[in-house]
């Protein structure tokens, strides 16, 4: 199981940073309010149906379309056009100074499950503490990182400036698999059964999405949770 991997993709970071300066408002509070403290906001670029909603429709990659905001970021559009894999959600995430994203898991959002979340740091500082599976991952501006969001992860911005990442969710294919696995900086962990408490978090998060697919996944995880509890009885 891959925990994280520094992906060797060419990123037009300076161009995206210049385009980022155009944004004066229109950031949206992240929908999952139970998972953070302080300010964590989203600027959507590609969403289900291109709508303003930032709640992902899990399992519906073919329904993702560019949001009108994408017109403000031609460098991002060029970047994802050059990625030879299926692109799902694309957004900017701004974790304000002093804000905390509590430990959580994003159900089945992992390389081994066929989906991958890529982080492109655009603005950061040395005091951002990002942990995946209790490993600290230091991501610098201009880099690209795959993060196994299916594992427990948390972030605290101890710095005095906001942390802004471009975050892209993709479908894994042979092209993306090569970039993730052929990395000089990659961390692995053995496959293991999920912790029951983390399963409960994943079930609750899936139910918040309120889509047919998310409810189906929540039901499957509920069965996995029940089996784990019964096996310990």
C-alpha cells in the first residue's frame, strides 16, 4: 500500500500563482464542518456537472465538468489537459493560518482502489504539519504529491500565512500508476484491516454526500464494521 509519493510532474506553478492573485472572493467554506477548526475554504474548478456544489459525487467521474471558475485558471486547464488520465474533481483548498483539519479518512480514495488525490502546493510555509498514517509529509511549492486519502490524515497550519493547494482527484490508469510508483520519494505500508473507529468516520462522511453511490458505499462499510465488531465478540 502506498502512503504517499512525490510525483515527477511538470507543474506551471508560477503561472497558477499569478492567476491566483485574481481571486478576491468567491471562496466557499468546506462542506465537512465537523472535520476542521478555523477557516478551510474551497475555490471550485471542476465539479459534478460543473455546478457550484463542492460536495463530490463519488463514483461519477463521467459527470464531472469544468466550473466557470476554470476560465480564470488557463494554466490549471493546461496542466490537467496534459495529464493522460481521467480527471474528476479539481479545486483550490485554502487552509488559513492557525486552522486545523482533524484526522479523518476519505473512503476508498486511494491508488489501490483506483482513484488518486494529487496535491500541488501553491502557497505554503514551513510550519504546515501534514500527516498521513502518522507520517509527516513536507510538500513544497512547485511539487506534486500523491496522498493516500483513504488512510488517516490530518493537517495543522501553525504558520502565519495561508496554505493553498491545487487538489486534483484522478482515475488511476497505467500512465498515472507509472508516475506514482516510479518515485524517488515514496512510502509504503502493509495492507491491513481498517480500524472500526475509522470505519465509523468513513460511514458518517459518506452519508453526508447524500448520493446514491455514497449511500451504497456507506452500507458496504457498515457491513465491514459489523463484521469486525462481531469477530471481536
